C-alpha cells in the first residue's frame, strides 16, 4: 500500500474539507486534481492517482502537462478508466479555452507581436508538430477570428497562400497576421518560413489584404518577421 484511504486522513487535512474551509486557491495541484478524480483504486487513493497523472512525462511534468495528455496516456494510470480520462480531457480543454478567451478579451486589438505570441504560446509551445494559423482583422484592427490552416510535421507546415486568402476573403478581412510554431522550441525562421511570408506578402498586395506580420512561436520566445525587417 502507498498511502491511507482518504477517509483515514484526518478530517482537517482532506482535500475536499480543506477546499471548503480555506478555498481552492490554498490547495496544491495534487489536492485540486484529487477532488476532481473523487475516488481511488484498490491500494491508491485519489491523491495517489492525482500524483501519478501529474507525473506523466508528456510533454512536461506537472500541471502544464495536463493540457496535452491524451486519453491513452491518462488511462495508462491504474485507476483512471475511460470515463475519468474523458472528464480530465474536458477539464484540460476548458482550461485552454478559458485562458484563450481571457487573452482575447484582454487584447482584442493586437498592436504588437508580443501580444500575438502571448495569445498562442501556451496552446502551441508543447505541440509535437507545426501548426499554422492565420489571424484575420477588420478595418479597426480587431480580431475577426483565428483559423488553423494546416498541421504539418515536426519541422514543416503545409500552408499555401491560396488557403490563407480563401479564409481571408471568406471573412472579409482587410489584414492578417500569420502565426506558426516550431516544435523544436527554437523560433528562428527557416528559409521556407521566409519564402512563404514573402509569397503571402506579394499576393496580399495584389488582392488588397495586408500582411501585417508573421510570428513564429517557440517554447519560451518568439520571432516577429516584421521586427526582423523581413516584411
């Protein structure tokens, strides 16, 4: 046996009772997750299961990894079945959406590449493949929507100017920003990144939809092609 049952833990130390008494902000990540898991399994209580989940080494130990774990990875923990696994996936997705909605409300007008990177970084930084987005803007420089154009490999995305401008015309955008990640964590633009940027820039001039920037997101940093003088 690893630990005692929850009912054998002193009442004041149980996660649920502590949350009720002190508020969720006073609980550890393990305690918060154990409340959501609710029940243990054989010789493991809900705190044990929470610890096992947070220790899964993909892509990061701890709470950040919960956003990116898959159902098979979650159910690899003894005591986490399909139902609990799906519940945890939904919690991760809700957290991601809340974070993104908050970022969007804080910066509906994206005036600098740092704001653009912040909007995408937490979602992109742990992705194992390149994802290519286009952000579409109206005449007041307010975001209409962001659209996933393509998913690529570990070192290449498959976006084309045609796909980008189909979406821009569909939503009547007057300008756009390109954003993609580098799974390596290094945001330095590749030759292909620069070439695509220039093709989109030229096509936009013909169509009348301005390319404002192309932001490459790494794990902890970003590169703006506009700031680099590549636009």
